[in-house]
C-alpha cells in the first residue's frame, strides 16, 4: 500500500460522518466504522442485508423511489430519512449521494441529524400549540365581545322606547337615565375592545420601509450552507422596485419559508433554481418568488395550501407550518398572496403589498 492509499484508508476509516459505497443492487459494498458504530450492527450484518432493511418502515417507499433516481445517474442532495438501530432506536440521517453508472456504484456521505430533528420537532410543536392557543383566545374574545354587545344593544333599544313623560317618580327617571349612560359606556367599551383586537397584529408588527435586497441577503446568509450543499441558484432582481411598506421581521420570515420550501420540494432530476423579483403592476407593488420544483396540483389543494398542518407531498420533514406563517404575515398587514403551480414544473408565489 503506497502513501496516498494509506491516507485514503485513514480518512475513510476515521471519518465521524457515515461514508458508504453502495451497489445499484441495493447492498452496501463498503462502509466505514462510523456506520456500524451508529447503527449498532456488525460490518458483516450490514453487508449481508439490503440497505432498505435498516430503513424505518415509513421511509422505505420514499427511500426506494429516490434510490431509483440515483441509478438513473441523478445525484441526490440533502435527502433525509430515518434508520432503525439494532437496539430499536430511530435515527435521522441526511444523505448526499453521487452515482457512478460505469461502475454501478453509489458514493454517499451521511450525517446524523437526529438531535437537530428533535429540536425542530419540539419547536414546531410549541409553535403549533402557541398558534392554536392564540387563535382560540382571539376567537373567544371576539365571541365574548359579540355576545355581550348584542344584549347591551337590545337593552339600550328597550330603554330608548321608554317614555319618561309617563313616569311621575323622579327617582325612577334618574335610574333610567343612569342605565342609559351605563349601557352606552359599556357598548363603547366593547366596541373599543373589538377595534383593538382588529389592530392587534398591526400594533405588534410595525409597518416600515423594507429594503428587499437587504432582507433577502440576511436570509441567504443564514441558510448559506443549505444553499451551497443543495446546489441552489437564486436569481434576484429588485431593479423595478427596491423597497416596500411592510415589516422587516415578517419579510425575512417570508423569504426564509419560501426559499426553504423551494429547496425542500426540489425535483430530484434537477438542481433548484429560485427566481425572485419585484414589480409594480397597475399601481400595486408585488413580489414574486418562483421555483422549478415539484409543484402542486392546484385542482386538489385549492384553498388549503395556506392552512395549518396542510401537507401535499410525502416529504418526511413536511410539517405544514411554513406557508401558514407566510400567509398570516402577509394578510395581517393587509396584503394578499396567490399561488400558481404545475406538477413537476414549479410554483410561483405572488405577494401584493398594501400601500
């Protein structure tokens, strides 16, 4: 063994990441010790059984589908699935795989992202719970205000029908006057509560002049590693409209969720290309985010696309929260968002801003 071969062997055997060479037949041909150490199987056990035997049952179908794409000479980037250890524990792995058709082999590197997934699951669960609680509290407050305003209005209507000229007792007339004044004050208070609720999101998300390029740059910087490893091309053009009246935090959240969605639902046969541009159409400021990904069947998803926990692809990491947040950010500031999409051709989101 020469020096370069020795260094290669040392790198292969000592790497903390999972290094694998698999055949088109679905079996491991060579793996480093990290695979055995993580999954708890011996090298012999891992070589003797099909790779899919070690995959978590719910992920076997999608794993097989993407492996077929690899055998058609299509690289696989950042594919996430679950494996089951010999002890029965479930682990999340993120794979980057490159096929070599001439040798009928697949070279792959995987990282253990179980801890990250658990943190994301806890965050998403907390976010969903807080969203539901907030929605329920808001609905309860609206309902309570409505239910109280109705009897108060009825009471005031009845009091207005009383003819004081037919009442001889001064004390009774005074009491009726107090009831009218108190009822009007209560009605005004309830109306004010409803007005405050209607403006609540505006109060917490101040409308300001937002620089689109600056907001996009902040997001691109925060997910730069994801963009690099997924081979994403982001094309941005804000020459026709560089600033909009919106909220900076909301804008960055919109960019983040739309970009990561485009990467997550990229087609396995091509690298993701995301086009972002602004325009002014008929006096309306618009932002367009388009990709070349899997797309949606718009006849099936219809108006459910922005619903909480709505999922339209069999992606194991899909939680149905991102588009829900985007929709609420836009509409809470009186904007509008629409979708155009075709399966296997991509998706376009069009956001119109309130002037």
